[in-house]
C-alpha cells in the first residue's frame, strides 16, 4: 500500500486520497476532493475458523462427488453379491465389515450422496450465518475464537441463540421441548398413513432401500424446518 499524491483514475471516478485506518491498516477511507464524498473500504480477514470450515466444506464436496462417481460407475455392474453367494454361509449386510455389501446399488449411492450434500449445505449455512451475525454486531472476535472447536459452535452459536426460539413455543414456562417430543410420538402412533399401506397396527420389517429413504426424508425435512425456524428467530430477534 502506498500514499496517493495525485488523482487516481479507477474507471469510475478520480480518487484524490486514500487514508489507511483501523486495525492493521486494512480499512481505507477513500475521498474525492471535487465532490467531498468519502467511502469506507474494508478487507474481510480470514481467521482459523474460516480455514477449518473451508476444509470441512471441501471434505463434504469431495465425499459427495466420490459417492456419485462410484455409484455411477460401479453400482450396475458390481460383482459383490454374486461373489458373496459362493461363500457357503450367510453374512449380514453391514457395509465395510463384509466388503460393502449394502452400498452397491445406485439407490444406495444416491441416498448416501444426498446425505453428504445436506451435511455440506448445513456447514455452509451455519458458517455463513454465524460469520455475518458477528460482522453485523461488530464482534468478529467471537467467531474467530469460538469457531475452532466443536463446543464453540454448539455453545456460542446454536445453544446461545436457541433460547428465545425454545422459550417462544410456550409462554407459560413449561418444558416445551418434552411436549414437542410427546406430540411427535403421539402423531406417529396415530397417523393413518401406515395403516393405509398394510401396516394394520403391526410393525413391518422394511427392506434395505426403504429405511434409507425414510431416514433421508426425516433428515432433509428436519434440517430445513428446524434450521429455518432458528434462522428466522435469531435474525429477527437481533435485527428485527
């Protein structure tokens, strides 16, 4: 960085002066002598928390891509099941323990890839929101200090900002979380959907593919609705 002794043509306006201010001289006051207008330019610093999150996002992207590529290339022509039938004894479908016998179909690759994709999207949204919350509050040091370990994310981002949302469900001070769990359990027991599909109040064993679809649906819907409620409550509570 150097001082400006003559107007600097930027393509838009001529800049007469640039004055470094702030921490580490990473903030500039840019002024124009003719109009008298000034602008503040800042450089967003990346700390250890950003470094950690960027690696986590890269891990999620690489894992998702690897699963999709493996599913596209290997699932249809996999020889795992024909090989296993010649063992002469039964074997459980427990993934890597017996050669990955569960994860050989295209459906398995799809479910696992979407699961990792949702994990990656969750990391991106958590990171983006917490980073900008601290920027808006002028307290970026909180993110830099707390984002390098797991308890920092749980304590200083999720738990700290969830109290208003949890208490907002019940104005009478009762345990709204336990009531929510009881309500969900009651709804699952009373739902007519299962009885319409041959359940008839008796548990039925699912195939390998079906529980993965159910788990993926629960995971996706749960993430979208719970984090949306958290996001709206936190942002509107602080800046609404």
